[in-house]
């Protein structure tokens, strides 16, 4: 089946991926990484989203309910320009034994394997043309009739040998049963090699120093020519057979064979949390990234992270100075807050203050994720809005309106104000904010916001009350 991948990072470009129903999401990511590698973006970090659900690397295409021609969204994990390679897994720094097989290394290894496949296909084509020329030369040899079947073999090999390039893949339908096709060609080449051995054995040149019991042939120029031609053909056939078996081995490799195990690797949460508590910014960033991936992959991972005390760890990471650490931590928190039972624990340990603090970030990605988390909380928990008001959250929201020039963020703020307006007690707080001069910010929000915000203002009588 064909799947179409769209991404806000690559505007105006849609990626097309060919896959099977049993392929995992990790293998789809591997195919995308190869495409991005050719674009010079091999270190681009992303997740896949389908029907508003982030896809777990270990699940298959069928399990996700995908069908032919479905569109999948490629969501970048962060927009930070990291100095470290974001494809490198943090598992190596979190386990007692360091591993050298990082995701970036696996990508380069796969690229080299595919380059080797392309080279083998080209080398076999060169050998085939050499055999074709030799077949034609056999018509002027002592055994001239051997030129017929040798020429036919060369033509058959030219037709049957898979044509492959790393960028375009196999030509036409050459990707079907390539291993059997190459096995058949290798066996036919072995038959030709035996035929040449028979030719050399039949040429018993007693007068030229070859002492055999069979009748000898005169050492004419034609006989010498046949011997040299047969020897040259035998060498080319041996090289052809070696390339054929090497290509058969290479055909066992599929894109994602090296990358997939790295993506679906089950990381120990304890090691990740230990790295998150380290003093190294690099390890903190990697840990925050792993936690963002884990929380987005499954509900079980969300509860596992919370059970190990990961919620408090993420709150601490969201308060770090490094924008990369904060961005990944806020993403993970936003994912965790989709579970209502986790929301209550988050509020009880003072997590609202962290979200409100993140609204002052200079990175709009962090601001957006924080607003999404607050909206999620306000929709599911009535006590959240009182926390927003009592923790000076109105000032933080007005800061977003005043400083963030992004319509989506302002609309999220508008939605939060609308939720606040439904409470008579909290409406009075909004009126007091008007008297403090914040109505200008609220009106600015309306200009960049949505119709729902205007409804909220109307309900609160902002325009009609003194």
C-alpha cells in the first residue's frame, strides 16, 4: 500500500511511502529517515500522528487502522536547533554498558548497505556485457557453436538482472523474487563455467606440451584463441557468480532492518529518570526526549512514568534553563495530562505553576504546548481555573497575548478566558483585571483570537459593565 506523509516542517511537500500491513511504524520512520537523509535532514526528529493519535513504534500499520492512500502527519518533536545530534538515543548513557549502535549510526549503515547493493547490480551488468562480447567472439573460435547459448545467457542476464538505484529503488517490478532470480542466473553461470571446463579439456594439445591419453589437436592459431577466450570467460564467470551470491545476500536486507530495533527498544524508565536528574544538560535533554517519546506511544507508558515518580521529574525539567530540555518536558507533561487520574496528581504537586511559568518562554513551541496542557486541564477539571486565577495566571495569559505573535496561541488563550467567564466568582476577577488596565490586552486577544473569545467577553459584560 501507499501512504502519504505530510509535515508542517516541509510545506508544500508530501512524502510517499510504500509499505505492507505487517510493517511496523518504526519501519515507516526508517523509510522517512532515508528520504530526509537525501534532503540533508537525516537528523530531523519527528513522530507520526494518525487520526489525532500518536503512533507507537512497535505497532503495525494494520493495528493502527491504516489503509491504502491514507494521509499521516509528521509532527516534529521540537523546533530547537540542538547542538547535539538528536537522533542519538540516550539509552547508551543510561545503561551501565555503553552501546555504539546509535540511531544515526544505523541510518548510515543502512545507506552504505543500499549503496553496496547498487554497486553490485552495476558490477553484474558490466560482467554480463563482457560475457555478451565473449559470446560473440566465440563465433570465430574452434567451437563456434558455443556462441549461441553463451550469447543467449548474456541477453537473458541483461533482462533478468535487477536494476536498482538507492534513490529510486528497483525499476518497474524488479523487486519481486529477486533472490530466486539471482539464484537461477548464478546456477546458469555455473553451467557455463563447466562448459568452458569441457572446452579446455577437449582441446588436448599434445604438440603444445599437453600430454593426455586422448587424441591431440594441432596447435593452430584458432585453438590458441579458443583456449585464451575460454580462460577469460571462466574468470568473468567466476566474478559473476561471486557478485550474484553477494547480491542474493544483500537482498535479504530491507530498509529499517537496522533502525527498527533501535526505535522499538524498550528503555528502562529508572535509567531515564536517573539521567534526567543528572547535572549534564546533554543527558537531561536526551532523558526529556525519551520521556516525550514514551508518553506519546501508549497509555501504559504514561502510567509507568507516573508510577516511577516521573511526573515530578518532568516538572523539574520544565523549569530548566535549556530550551531543549524544557520543550521536551512540556511535551511529555502535555501527553500525561490526557489521563484524568494523572491530572489530579499533577495539580496536587503544584504543576500548574510550572505551566504558567512556561508561558513566559521565548520559544512559541513551549508556549503552545503549555497552553494545550492548560486547556486540557480546564476542560476536565473545574478546579484548574481557580488555580489559574489565584496563581496570577491571568497576568501570565495576558503576557502571551502581548508578546506571542501566533494566532493559534492567542486562540488557546481565548478559550481559557471563555472557560473562566462561565464562573460568576471568576468573572469578578476578570473585571478587576480590567480596572488594572489589562482590558487592552484582552481586546488585543480578541483581534487575533476567535469568535469564542468574543462570546466570553460578552458574557462577562466586559464591554457593557463599568
